[in-house]
C-alpha cells in the first residue's frame, strides 16, 4: 500500500521515494539481497555475523554466485562506515593512545637523510630531496607537533601527533623537493616508533592515495583531513 501510494503522489519527496524504491527493489530482485549502509554503520559486528550466516544458508549448488559477492562486501565492510563518517563530517578529533613518544628534529632529519640516500641509490630522486628551504623548518614542524600549553600537549595522543606530522610536512612544504614522500615516510616511521603501526590498514596503495588527498586538499579542510586519518588509525 505504501509503495502504491508513493508512486501516485506528485511531490519532491514522493519522487525521491520512487527513486529509492525502484533502486532497492531492482537490487533485491536481481541480486537476491539489498544493502543498507546506514544500518551497517550502526551494527557493524552484527553485519559481519549476518554475512557468515547467509553464506552457510546458501546451498553450494545454488545458481546465485552469492558467496564471492558476500566475501567482497565483508572484505570492504569498514569502507561503508568510513565513507558515511566522511560524508556526514562525523570524523574523530582525538586518538586513544596516550603513550609518551618523543622525537627530536635531529631524529627526523636522520631518518629522512637515510631515506634520501636509499632513493638516490635507486636513482629515484636527487640531492634536493628533503633539503630544507630554510634552516630550522623541520625543527619548527616537530615543535608544532609536540607543543604544549599549561603542561598539557596540544596533541595528546600518538595518533594525533603522527597525523599532524604527516599533514604539516606535506602542506607546509619544508623542503625543496619530496615533501609528499617525506611526509608519508615520517608518518609511518613515527607510528612504527610508537609501536601502533597497522599493516592491514595502511597498505602502500592506501598510503599513496591518502598522501595525494592531503596534498590536493584545501587548507581550510585541514580538520577534515586530519579526522580522516584518525578514523583510519582508529579502525586498524
């Protein structure tokens, strides 16, 4: 009855309803199931359990190739949650790991110099890589990441420190060349130093995409970029 009435009323809301109903019914008829991303986001663990239950119920000789589809949905289940959070600007602003991890500007300079030498040997960069545009710029970035006020760190968690180190190196362009690579390397290096680096979340491809996203982002959307990185760290 609801569908029948919805298809007869002429209004913007009714039009949206008809579009949604048609898309949902078509998906259910052709694929045998429908996906509600909002429900998945709110019931993540239940969703994964349901996927396993459905796989057991489907007969092995079924004509539906549902097993591979459900495996794909399960493998990328966290994507639906992350995309929803990004669309609604409902991203985290803090991290959870309050471990005390300190680095000095000389530590950052040392690891970047080592990276530079490795890249030069592979003929993948020049001597301009990680070369400061002005003396003390990297020290300034490290100082910004570890700054405190009234005895409290501005960025209290390891995740926040790593993320802002990542962001500042990319966006502040401290060196003549290689800022994106330097930022990505410093980010991973710091997480590894803090012993919270999760290889299942930050694959080389994912790190590349995230680095480029930050590099191309509007500086006015800094908090959103930082929140996105914090979300990915939280889900590892």
